C-alpha cells in the first residue's frame, strides 16, 4: 500500500483569524518566559518589543530577554492547548476608593 505525502492544513478563515503574536519576556531573575502582550501582526509585536526595550524602573526590561512568537509557535513549545491569557486576567478589579464591595 502506497503512503500519501502529508501536507499542511490549508489556511482557513478560522485558522487565519486565530493566529496572533505575543511578546514574551524572561527577566534575568526568573526562569520562565511570560507572554506579556498580544498583537494582530508580527510587526505590531516587534514594535512593542522595541518600545519595552527602553523601559526602566519598575517594569525593567534592561537585562531581560524579549522575543516575539506566534500562537502556532507557542503551541509547539508549550503544548497544543496553550492560549494567551492576560496577566491578572479573570481577577475582579479593585474597588474604587470610597466604594463598598457588597458582593461576597
């Protein structure tokens, strides 16, 4: 029986729409890479990388490694279930000063 050559899946609208790019940071005092922002194009992610390179102070990127990865590349490295989740995503926002949080 003759085997057929495998080809890449065709790019569908859903697949193309699902592709996005993340900026990743690995600070010199951490052992993990963190996805810190999500962008529609690789160029936009690269612009963010260049911008963050100049950050100093609290969000210090001076001695950090930065890279841009697509969703597909990240899934290859971190597993096929990986998706970008904003840092602190899903947390309830802090109450505004003077507000009382009645929900418990």
